C-alpha cells in the first residue's frame, strides 16, 4: 500500500474558492495543493522554475511545517517514518 494518500482531490466536490470563509479556504487549499502535487504537473513545472523560485518554495514549505507540526507529526505525516 502506498505511503502517501491523495484522496481529497478525488473526493472533494465542494466549492474551490478563496476569501469566502475560513472553512472554504482550508478545503480549497487542500484541494489546490493536491492538484499542484500531481506527478505529471510537477514533471512539467519543476524544470521551468528558476533557482530562486525553487528556493522560495522549499523555504516556505519547510517553514510552514516547522511552525505548525510537532517533531513526531513531521516524522510520521511528512517523512512517513
């Protein structure tokens, strides 16, 4: 069984919009991030990013996880160890 799951993007049938409510924002962000992490999209997009864009994206994602996940959550949810 795969360690990573991407079921939100396949199952969510609600509105995808930002700025309407916190609940819709959160669900839309989860949907949007799973769309963004699609293998085919990443294979096309990643080589087109500048070094600065790669660094900014990596830094932002790392900072968000560092600020909002405990060490055990980081290891269990992100690293899957």
